[in-house]
């Protein structure tokens, strides 16, 4: 998995699974094909007890063993760092040394784990939710969410209008170096990692570590809100503690607990949050009133939380307070207009690929 670190600490995380044959997503993939791939993602065969070797570019080697769910994590101190890829990414190699029986050990099986290290001249970082903030999920409507999640792939799932251009403007910042780091904190399970990473790449949304949750069957539903809240708060706390010199912009939506979570972040880390944008996905007066109450509370902490109707409104505010260039706004508006009328479920061609049916 993409991860993050500093010049003195690299955090490496990954998972070893059997190959279920999930290939690259295609525009013509049928709904049944997408549904089968989703089944494969969640019917995962974890490989526990596998011996791996982690190799940063400094020439050192670090053994690690996968846990009962196939995960491995490692904190290591690099002796030296090479020149980064795309301003802030440092590759770490992970090689399979020995798989437990009955699994074979293919010779030379290895992969590169990109680790993000923000450069010293980064202006700020961006922490964003994914579901119903970047990618349209309809998480407040369980039936519609199931249809979207189960039968669409990275090609056919839709970003919110203008979000890619706005996020690229935030990454560019005001120094024009395109080196402001993104971090995506979501309650989506790790099983969806490949789909989410493909989605970001296909829509030219800045890449960043995806900080997801483990998927477990049979959990108590009564604790879901608390678990969601705790996961997000814990991951954001870790980010702000890892980068004590970096301020952050927080982006979420009105559908779950983002406003309350971000209020707690401001209280725990005074002076660290530059702005908070909450996308109004419900258009319900009670949710808007809740966000406004939180926003009013945060004014005493000198932090603006905006409930925005669309991405252009967020971009206009970001330009006004000096986060992005003023001339980035027309590009966000143009992209929003291009995305203005996405195909609805009833207009799909029956294959789940997002192309309208001919009338």
C-alpha cells in the first residue's frame, strides 16, 4: 500500500493475498464482471506467516512476517534517501522470501511500495475523505450505495464535479511546485484498495496514501459510528503528529460524522488547521444546521469550516484565503460543467460502464 513517512522514519504497510485474477479495469467491463471482481475482493485468501524482506534504497534489509490477516507493517529508519519520484515519493522494495505451506514461493516475487515524504518547502497538507467527498457513493442510501459499489469499477464510478481540478490546484498551491501532499482517510475496507487507487489515477486526482480499515464480518452494527469516528480521528492524529511543522486543509462531507471529527481535530491540534470544507451531499436542513453549529464553535478557534454546495464554492474560498491561485477557479468551473450531467442508474447501457442508452 502507498504509505507515508519522514526523512528519519519510513512506515511500510502491505498485505499478502492469493491472486484472485482481478485484472485492470476496462471501460467495457459488464456489471456481472464488476460484481464478480467485487466478490473476489471480499472473498480474499490471506497468507499468514509468510516471510518477507523489506529493502529501502539505502541497501539495508529488514525481515518481517505477515500476521493472521496477511498484513505486515514495519517502521524503519533509512540511512539515506535517494532523489524522490514526482517530488515526494520514495520506493521501498518488498520481496517474498518464503510462503508457508501449502502456498508456493514463486522465485523473485517482489513489488515496490511507494512511501510519501513531504518536501521541506511544502506549503500545507490535505486530508480528504473519499466516499461522497471525492467519489460518488451515496453512503446515506444503502440500496443505491450497494448498486454503485457492487457493479461499478474504477472507470464507471463517478467523481464529484470539479473535484479533480480543485485537488490539483491544492496540490500546486501558491508556490507552483505541485508538492503539497494528499492523504485520504476513509472507512472503506482495505479490500477496495486497488479499485480506489485505480479511480484516483484514471480521474487524474492527486495520489496519496489511502488510510482504510480492515473488513470483518459479524461486527456489531451499533458500534459502526463509533468505529468510523475512532478510525478517522486516529489516522488524522497520526498524520499531524508525524508532521508537526505542517498545517493542513481538511475536506469531508455532511453525510456522516466528518464535521464532528474535524472539530475534535482542531481542538486536539490548535493552530494546525487552515480551513475545513464539508460537501453538502444531503441538502437537509437538520444536517446543515449541525454543520453550522460546529462551524460557529470553531470560529473561536480561528478556523473556518464551510458547508459547500459544490467544488467551485470551495475553490473560491481557497483562493480568497491564499491556498490556491485565483486563476485556478475557471478551470474548476470548466471541469464542473463538463461533469454536470453524469449518467444516472436508469440511463446506463446495462453493462454498468456509465454510457447513456440511446433513446
